[in-house]
């Protein structure tokens, strides 16, 4: 029974770690792509 609980806890831990890592990669990508695009469009609007 203890082995089953350990395996279940490990599976839940891996799933939560996967979700958090995926969200952090998504957020990092949005920042890396979004900030330069925002600055580029802001500069276009200033000189327009």
C-alpha cells in the first residue's frame, strides 16, 4: 500500500511540475516576443 501511495504522489508531483514548467515557458516566450513587438509598435505610433 505504501508503494502505491508513493507512486501516486510521484505521479501527481510530476504532473504539477509539468504544468508549472509549461506555464513558465509560455510566459517567458510571451515576454521575449511581446516586449519587442510592443516597443516596435510604440515607436511606430510615436513617429506617425
